[in-house]
C-alpha cells in the first residue's frame, strides 16, 4: 500500500452534515466514504453513485426506460388508456 496523503477541500455545511448523517447510518466515516469513492473512480474510470440508503425506485434506470417507452407509445397512438375506480374526480 502506498503512503497515505491528506486531501483538503470545502463543502457547504448542510452538505457536510447530510453526508455525515448518511455515512453514520451506513457505518462509515466520511474519510472511509471518500476513500471508497476515490478507489471506485480509479478502478472503474467513471463517477460511481451506487451507495444509497433508500433509492427512489421512480428514478431507477429501468423505470425511466419504461416511462420513456410509454410516452413513445402514447405519442404514436399505441397506448390505450382505461378509466378505473381508483381515479377520483
């Protein structure tokens, strides 16, 4: 393992507090989280954002693709909409 070095940068206080909270819930220090991030960037040659406590499934890649397909179907006149009892005026 190579020599450890210090890295300093600034965050706004709300971002730092939020990150500390999330890191704590994940059982990580901020140093550990940034180290994981830096190693993943080095290894994968991309910016990874794979750690999450409660990812919102609405914004998942699969759901976005599904919604885009539905929108394409709607625009092409292929989408058949049906009213049901769950929709209230």
